[in-house]
């Protein structure tokens, strides 16, 4: 095996392979940590260029290593560990971007069949009385729609968009990983969008 490794991999690649073997065969947590330490920054900056958001890039970096470590037994030394890892990270990021493009932002303004605009976003600055009244109606509408969601989604939407909590605050309060919070909010937005579309004639 050593001969094959020398013919296929660089010195760095051989070292990575040995770390992989330690991680798999000995469940060596230091080996996992060293693999992550060797490539975390490179993966992060690669993903940052793709998603243009440090928070998303950070989340995606952690996800990439999580997926890679779960599949570590599938890695073979036919090519460098870094190549295999980068492919997992890139594919995961492409999936994320595709889902994000398909999602409907709660900050976006929508138009119903009558040309009236409405938005998911309850935030406001200084409004005149008429704007305040309209805003109140929109919030009441959104609250009625949110009430139709399953409890787990309703809580997330209320915390994020009505109480304006950060992802970190929500994760801490609900004792959930940040990745889970974001994924469930993504699903909640999708459900809200379809509910609103079905209500267009009533808005």
C-alpha cells in the first residue's frame, strides 16, 4: 500500500491518508481535528466566494467536514484527501445555493392578483398613521398565516421575524444546532409562501 501511496500522492497527501487511517481505525479525535485544521480555512474562503456571506460560509464549512467525516470510510488514496474534501464541500454548497434561490425571502415584497403589495417583514422605521395602520394589518395577516404552521415552524418564525432574534439566539433558546434552525426556517418560509399564494384571493 505504501508503494501505491507514493506513486499516487504527494508527501502531503500521504500524511493526510495516515491521518484518515488513524481517525477510522483508532477513532483518533486528534486526527479528525488535524484534518479539519489543515483545510478549514481553505474550504471557508472557497465557499465564501460562492455564497458571499461569512455566516453561510462558516455553516457550510462545518457541514462539509461533517459529511466528509461521516463518509470517511469511502475515501480511497486514488487521489488526494483534499480533492475529495473539496468536492464534497462544493457539491454541498451548490445544493445550498440552489435551495436558496428556490426559497422565498421573508424580506421581499409580493403582489397579489389585485396588485396589492404585502411583505413577510414586520420591521419598520418611523411611519405615518396611515402607514402604521397598513403595517398593523399586514402583521395581523402574517400572524394569522403563521398560526397555521406546525408548532416547530411557528416558533422559529415568531422568534426570527417578529422578535428579530439572531440564528445564534434561536439555536441557544431552542437547544438546536444553528444548521437545523436555518434548515427549518427555510422550510417554514416555503410553507408560508404557498399558504399566501393560496390566500391571494382573500388578501
